[in-house]
C-alpha cells in the first residue's frame, strides 16, 4: 500500500500533503509527523487530502488529535482537497463543525489570508511502501 | 453467488486487503452503485479494525474471519473475531462536536459510522469473541 507524507512551508503554515489511504495501518505515521511539526513550533497546519482516496474512523481520529495539538500550541489545522466521499465522512461525523474544510489549497490560502507565491519544501517526500501481505 | 470467505492475521497491514476483497466481491454485481461500494469499504474497515484491535492480547496465529454473500440486491458481510468482546450499547451516537472535551476524543466514531452507512448492522459480542453482521443494499434505502 502506497502511503506518503510531504511537508512544505508557506508563510508560516505547514502544508502537510497525504497520499494514499488513511486508516489503522497508516494513520500513526500522520500522527507522528504532526507531533514532530508541532514540537518544532509549527502549529499552523494545512492538511492536504487531495490525494487521499480512503479514510475511516481511525484516520478521522488522528485528524482530530492533530487539531487538538495544533490548537494547544496556539495554532490551527484546516483540511483542503478532500474528495466528495472523504468530505462526506467529515460531515456524517460532524467534524466539519470543528474543522474548516476547503475545496482546494488556493481557496484555503486566500481565506486564511496567506499571501505570497510558491511553497518551500522543508524535507523530502517520505514514500513508504508497505509490503504486500504474505499470508 | 456462493460464499466468499477470507481469513486474515489480526494485523493492521491486512486491513486494506479485507476492504479490497469485499469491494471486489460487491463489484461482481454490476448494478451495485459506486457510492454503495464506498460505504461498504468504510463499514468493512470499521468492523475489521475493531476485530484487529480486539486481538491485541491474543496469539498472533488467531485469525479474523470475513464472510461475504452477494445477491442481486445486497451484500452481507460478517466479520468474526476471537477477542474478549465488548458492550456495544451506548456506542451508537456520534460525539457531539460542541462538548468541551471533543478534541480529546480520537476514537468513538467507528460504531456510529458503521450504523449510519450500513443498511443493516448487528453486533453480537461475548467473552469468546464478536461477530459483526453488515448488510449494504445495492441502492440506498429510501430516507424514512
């Protein structure tokens, strides 16, 4: 299963892009990355789910935990790019009432009043491929 | 269609395989709507995640069993584990987003999601294991 996390910085916001499925096997990696970001003093996070094709309650729970960590350090977390079926889960669970969802990154940047062009990668993409089950 | 039966080790890396097999079984019936298969993937993920977590204290050789039966109108899935069981009563409601400690709750969404997205959901749990029976219809049932 392909799962990757990529972080870039934009005007003080960390843009954390997730690729793959967000569930029991992968969500801990997202949690670990958020803990690292917030621990490093970056508590303003844009979580880009454009390339996430599946989320379940474990993935949603990690997003809630990430929001708590960000706000606990005086920051915030917003979600961008969620596909319709992913967005529907935020709505069904009423998480859309506590987490701001934006259709895409430019809309979020405009709404958050983040100005300036381009983003600056802060590290290399982490491309983690889980071995196929061997029975 | 006959029964499709899958046994998996209780390990997180097999969760995706469980979703793939059940979704592929449903897709055999070409009239199953895509959004229904999306619902099916979520509810299977929730039930199988619970089963994997229920096996945390068991021998790693203990398997989780997933059975599917498909017909023209619906798919029935049963996820069976050998964990120590749990009391499902009181777990049906989505956490209120306005409760002051909402952000402290990273769990508690699985059973409510399962109840909302499956057309039928039955949880039988005891000290020797849990069986979750889920039914997803080919088309959504009309809103009541």
